[in-house]
C-alpha cells in the first residue's frame, strides 16, 4: 500500500500544523469575549478584580511560590489506599502506581456535630443510578493516563528520618479534633514538587462522574433540572455542569457562597490544565513538551462556547480566592505563633519569616470578604442551614476518594482540604467579621500540620490560577 504513504504524511503534517496553530492563534474577538467582563466587582463583596490582580500578581504570588518550595509545605501526608465510599469501581486504570489516596473522613477539617448518615450500603450506591455508567471507551487512554498520572513517590531516607521527628513534635500539640487517619499505616508523605498539578490525560466518563457527583451533592444548587447539554466546548458534559450564571443570584447568600466556592475550585483546576498542557513533539519528532494552551483556555471560558458562563466562572475563582485570603488574615495571629517545625532551625526560621511577610501583606489588604454576613441570627433555620453547609462539604471531600487519577486525586483532595480549613477558620473564634481573629490561645481552635500544609498549598493553587489568567490575557492580545 505504498500509494497511501503520501496521504498519511499529509495527514500527519496537517495534524501537527493544526496543533501549533491552535496553540498560538486566537482571534481578538474571542479574547475580548473572555476578558472584557472580567473586571469590576467580584460580586458578593466590594472587592474588584483589578485590585486582586495587582495584590496577587505583584505581591502574594512571588512570596507564596517561594514559600511553598520549602520542606514544611512541599511534603503532604495522605492516605494512599482509601477506597471510594460511593461506588465500587471507577472504571479507570487501577494500577498501584496510579493512585494517590486522600484524607479519611475524620480528617474533614470542619467542626460539626455528629449527624445521622445513611447506611454504608446506601452511601456506596448513592450515585450509582445516575452516575455509575460509562465503563467503556477508556482502554485506549489507559497507557497515557498511567504515564502522565503516575505518582512519583521518591522520598530520600534522610527525609524519612526527618518525618519521624515531625511526627513526634506534632503529637505534643493539642488537636482541634481526633484525626485517626494520622495514625494509619496507610498514611504516606508525597513530595508536591515532584508531582505538580498539570494535564494528566484524565478525561471521559470518570472525571465527568466526579464533577457531576460534586454538583449533585451540593443541595444548594439552583432549583433546575440540569443534565448534559449540547456539544459546547471541549468537554460538553463538564461544560453543562456549570449552571447558568444568572440563576445563582436567586439563591440566598449562604447557598450562593457554597456554589461559588465549588465553581471557583473547578475553574482553578481547569486553568491549571490549560496552563501546563502536554503538547506533542515539534514537527512530530522528539519529546513532547509542556506549555500554555490558549485554545483549551478559550474552549473552557469563552462565553460563546460555554453558554455565556465563562466570565462568571472566572469571577468565581476570584471569589474563592477572597474566601481563602480572608481565612489567612483571620488566622494570622495564630499562624504567626504556630511555629513551622522541620528540625532544621535555619529552615524553620526562614519559613516563619516568609509566612509572617505574607500574612502582613494579606492583613493590610482593605477589601476582605465579610463572613459575618453568613448565617445571620440564631434562628433554627439558619442553624440547620449551617449544618447542611458543612455536611455537604464533608461529602464533597469524600467524593475526592473516587478520583481515578493519582495526581488528580492528590491535588483535588489537597485543595478541598485547604478550602475546608479556610471555612473552619471563618466559622471559628468568638466572632465573625472583617476584624475578627483566631489566636493560639483559643482552646477550641487548633490546626494540624496537614491542614496548614493544605491551606497554604490550596491558596497557592488559586494564586497561580490568577497569575495564569494574566499570562493568557497577554498571549491572547
């Protein structure tokens, strides 16, 4: 079949040309559509997008990036073997080196009373009827996901010895709650710098089921039957899970905050995948490489391709950033007195100084989110709403156990735990509001090392997303 070779070569050249033209070109109209509405107030607060861009990109991002490379923050302790509590099989590549497991339920960082839960059988089948489908069509992607999503578990013997001293130090500290998982033999340290959050090839029915489960768990969603929409954007089913922006404004503030937090996290993760995207080798030969994917960004955030929701998704990212920014400001007195122990005195001093510098910048910011607007009054209805708020968040944390890609699971759980820690801070202390704080002397408030590492890294992910938006803005101009 020699006469087919020129045809095949033409197809290869067309494919390569298409890849690079997609990466480098973007019409001015598309750029205007994506970014023209990303300005003004973030909504639900007086802060403006422009103020957060300046604060983050010029002050917070440089310090935070340096801080997160330090030993205290780069090693995250997780359970690598916990099973999914909602369905028995995620239909993905279930190899041992394809899993990074997550925090157990006792590690959910929000203080809530005991709540009646469904039976284990019910919990395991909670999403099966609607979501436990789509078990075909993944074989061809298995090899790619295995390589891109595999966990690099390299930890030196020297570091393992240091971890033991960290454990002994941590066990002398009073804990906010009893975290049984900390003593599990399945808990392992993961080096976050060896496992960066980026494109992994994890796509198709499995991630769609995860996000659909998360949004289904959010009982504060707009009262609307939603499902898989028309083929807009790269991934139609995920695109359709974002509700029409105008509908969220009919909800009360508490429900709207919950929805926007989840949407902001979803947006941040999508930006990371666009910002560090794996491209095929140039000219079809050599090694593939990582770079910004402008077309992928457009497909996820261009209003013309996302039911006009793209700009609101980006604003939800800024809103989530504001929530975690406020949590760090409120916990600043506590964190300044906490101590960041690794056993290396100079390292610990440098980290404490870096944390203090970061917190000083954050506390000087004048437009923090006012959490006192949430759950106003002591009415029975508000108390019930607050209980539902934290219960739903705990269940979302548990859904992270079901992610079928190891690195996706690692970063998903870390960011959910970090967000939960931020909410724990906002709900703690004797009062709520812009001037309220929590201190190390507060007996009812403590943060574990895992919570602190998750909080700073989760905020770092949001910070890097906002920084990446500026990069895409420049590439599109």
